[in-house]
C-alpha cells in the first residue's frame, strides 16, 4: 500500500519537540526522514526520562520511523555532508537557536538559491523580526507570552497547560505548511520558504480569549475546569464523591437537562437561567441547584441520566484511564513499535485516511543509520572511518 509522501526525503536538523513532531507526521505519511543529531548526546529529548523501556517518553513520541545521522553540524567536514544530503532532499526542517542556521550556512536565502525546489522550513520562538527575534523560547515561556496562563487555572493561581501546546501548535502548522508547499511545488515546480513561530502558532489558538478581551473589554476569568463563558459546562460533584463533567450549549439542551437529568423542569423557565448570558451571570446559583440534586445521586446514575437526555458528558480519567480507554481498544489505536530498548505500544496517528496505513517503524538508536547514509552519499568505508576518527560523525 503506497503512502502519500513516499519518495519525499526530509532532512531534519531538529531537537526536542516542535520540529521533531512536525517531521514525525511527515514520516507517518511515508516520507523518509533523516534526523541529524549531535554525536554522543543526540537530541536533548533523549535524556528527559527513561520510562519507555529505558528510553525517553518525549523522544519515542516524536521520533519513530526516522533515520538517525550522528553528525556534528559545526565540524569543518560537516558542510560537505550536509550539502550532499540537501542536494537530494525535498524538505529541510530546522528549529535551532536564533541565527544558528545562518551561521552554519543553512539559512533559507542561501539554500533556496542553491536548491530552488527545496522546501525550507524554520521553526522558532518569535520569528526573524521584531523585538523578540533573538529571544530564546521554551514552551512554558511562550504560554506566558501568549496569555495562555492568564486564562488557565483558578481565580487564585494561573496554571500552564499540562502538555507542550506551543511546541505542538508550531509543529502542526509547520507540518500543514509543508504539505501545502509540496502541493504548490507539484503545480509550479518551485520550492518554498516557511517560517513558523511558536508564538504565532499558539497565538492562533488563543483566538477566542483574545477577541473576547479586545472587543469585550474584560478578559475571560480563570475558571478552573469550568468554561469561562458558558454554563453549565464543567465539573460537578456527585453524591459518591466522584466528579462528572457535562456541557450544555443552548436552551434546548438546558431544557432537557433540567427535565431529564435534574428532574427540575421549573429551572428552565427561571429568569436567572433562561438564557446563556443569564446562566453565565448566575453560574454560582446554577451550580448550587445542580449539586443539590447531584448530591442525592451516584456518579453512575448521573451519567446514565445524561446519556438518556443526550447531554454531552465525560468521566474524569487519569492518564492510565486514557491509555486503557475502551474507545482506544475498540478502534485498535495502540500498535507495537520497535525501539532500542525493546518493543512498546504507540498510539496510531489520527489521520484515518482511506487506503492508507501510517508508518509505525522503529524509534532509532543514536547514529543507527550514520554509516548507511554516508555510504549512500558516496563516501567509501575508509573515508567514513576517517570522518568518525575526526569527530565529524559517530558510528
């Protein structure tokens, strides 16, 4: 079965999450991804933890189905190797520190001039222009700068997202931009220069609170697990001490909720709760009414009532609860993947494209493909040995 990106070669001078997450999506779709790593230590994410059969959970998540080339990009001999690689590449992705790609001779202007069909993609914190251009950026810091922490958490304290959302957002916009550039290249034969910033990517995701504040005058309040502007929407405590999450979006649903779940049809006509803005303004009183009823019911009974009334709801699961979720099992979403520390189960990517199975190939050991890639580039065995002896590569 052919995959959409078979025949496409991607070179990634990448580290940690944003760029590796982008290139892993390309690998999932069939692209060949050659990952350049520092000899000795490799991608910094390799050492974050040792939880997956001795490997880092971050690293195995974003680096399966890639080839690892252990190359010191700053070594004098590295430039020739990189040029040979890029001459064969369709896509180059980098997320080095500001200015580093240019210092290595790998900036967009030079490479696009030399390789007109190359799609060059740089991922950075804030972009090449503006007062923050040279500023280092890490996920938490970008969450701060985009205002995410100001709307996440409780009224008493802000909280960061529990996953690296700035990295993920940047990686996904880089991925979709590369796909668009490949389609355009097929039409007009020209490569592309793509610049994706973590700040702008996560900023796009902040659209609702940004517009709400810019045109409403006041920012949405931090509301914990409750929705900032819709009620009832969030967690409510059951009589057995467990928490049930539910979401009511409109007056029709609220009427069904009052009648079929609470058994209190009078509430739907209460002027405090009759409209969305009214429920928002009186959310504390509404929560008191809900929890007064819920206090008499078990969480299982509440969930049954919500389902029968066709009210959106969820159980609060921890990560083990997600990993063993019956929906994942029913849809066969966990599949075995090889790795240096032994096989482990990985989640299939959510493409679900017909006539297609994503690549779920091995997570590479550091430098596992160095010798083979160099041989493919035309280096004979004595030269490969000399490159290793000089510290340009690691075998």
